[in-house]
C-alpha cells in the first residue's frame, strides 16, 4: 500500500453569500416540514414517530421540523477517524484531504484491445491492486461488478476480491440487506470482531437518496446496519437537475440539502454521535441527449456550493470530482477531470470521489493513473494557498 499525505486547501473557494445560505436552508426546511421525505422502512418511520415527528404510515412520509434537525446535527462529530487495513490512522475533518477511487463499474476499457467489454472478477482484483499502488488514492471502492457472477452475488464476490487485494480503507456501496450484512461480517473478520471494527473502522459507506425526496428500503437497511455499529456514513444526494430536481442550481441545492439533512438526522436518531459526512453530487443533465454530464463545469460548481453547505452545518464534507463524459483516455478526459477535480479540491472538501469514464460507468487502468497524476498536481497547487 502506498498513500500520500494530503492537506485540504486552507482558504476554500466560496461562491455562496450568507443570504444564499439562508435562502437554501429555509427552502430545505420548508420542504422537510411541509412536503416531507418518503422512507420505505417501517423502523425509520417508527423511530421518527416515537420522537414526535409527523408520520404518514400509509404514504411512508416523514415531516421533520427545523429545530429537530438542528438538535440532531449537533450530535454529529466534527472530526472522526477511519483506518486502513494496515491500521494507518486517517482523521476526517481535521485538515486532511482524501481521494476515493471510482466504484461499481460494469464495463472496462481493455488495455490489450482498446475496446469496451464487461468487467470480470479478475478485473476487480487487478483494479484493486492498482488503486492500492497509486499514492493519491486513499480509499478504495469496489472497482468493478463481475458480470460472470449471478446478479444477487456480484457485490459480495467483488467485495471479497477487493478486500483481498487492497490494504486501503474500503468503501463499498451495498445494494441490499444481505449484501450489507455479509460485507460487514467480512470487515469484522478482518478487524477482529464487531467491537474492534467500531474502534478502528476499516470500512464505511455512502447512501444516495432517490430524488426527489425518497430513501428506498435497500438504502435504509444499509444505513441502519452501519449506523447501529457507529461506522462512518456519507449521505450524498445526487439529483439530476431538471429531472429529479428543479432545473435551476439553487432549486437543486435546496432539494439536495433537504435529502441530506433528513438522512443525517436519521443516522443520529439511530445512534447519536455516529460519524457522518455531508455529501453532494448534484448532476447536470443533457436534455437533448438524455444523458448525465459528469464532465460539465457545473458539476464542479455544485461541489463548491455543497462543501460550503457542509461547513454551514458543521459536518465534514464529501464531494464529487474527477468527472468526465469521455469514453477514452483522451484530451477530453484530461481537461474535464482536471477541471472538476480542481474545483472539488478548492471547495475545501474533506473527501472527494473520482468518477470513471463515460459518466461513471467505464473503468480503465490508464484512467486511474491519469487521475492519480491530476490529484497530485491539484494538491500540490493547493498547498500554496
């Protein structure tokens, strides 16, 4: 395992004025109080109801008051620690900057043929080893979902293969209750038991609500599994602008913020003091081609605003960067990834996640090496500010 020590920028680039914060916050609170959030898990509904929130059990909608959100956000730690498998301590929220590798790709750009093909278990192993050897990746996600494995077992096989081939902190994104349960059992076996995993968390996860304003059952079950063990969780709303959220940036931020705050509140309800990250990944959407725009400069501009909101609420931030629409490791890949990585870093994020080729769907070994170089340049640049 090779891992560079990187620092956050000391003076983040900020685009929101104080009045902007207030408008976004007030709109988010209005959404939570008057419209509410759908939560497809009876345990979540019961927990909110027991704490005095208005719950429609038929529609599975929870309405949350502003003071209730503020009260529970105070329980979230401003700084927490994660660990690599080699027991290297990594403090989140104290001034360090960490980069995640791309996750859960279905396709791989073959180095030998130069053609796109479906990913395999062997690819998962090789990509995990490559991430382990690249110093500007600090956290390893599940690189590839092996398509030769039965769908309901792909995530577990990929998790096992990733854990075998990296010493870095592992961030999976389980898609169902069994997958979450058994991934945690693997982590406990490596750490030396549930108590030791809680003391030195070598794994964490990210939960993405389904916009607009819904947490599906599978996401909530995973959230519950991690929260009850006090393992780090990131709530990262990723609405498609103009599709799952308003077409304006301000409107998308207000909706995304409401989703994030409701998820963070639920985590603190389950287990007060649990380590959390405020995530953001509002995605521009091409209405003509009906496609995502990970490489658009607006993707990076959203990252600036989302990191500011995280600081406004006093929670460490997780932002997207390294996005591209390119389908090859070409000039487009380079300039889009440089622009979005730089903006995510200048935003002052504690953690940033890279998005792979072709709108986060296509893994390429060369692209990992390119992004590693870009991350190194960006961090070096930031050290002068």
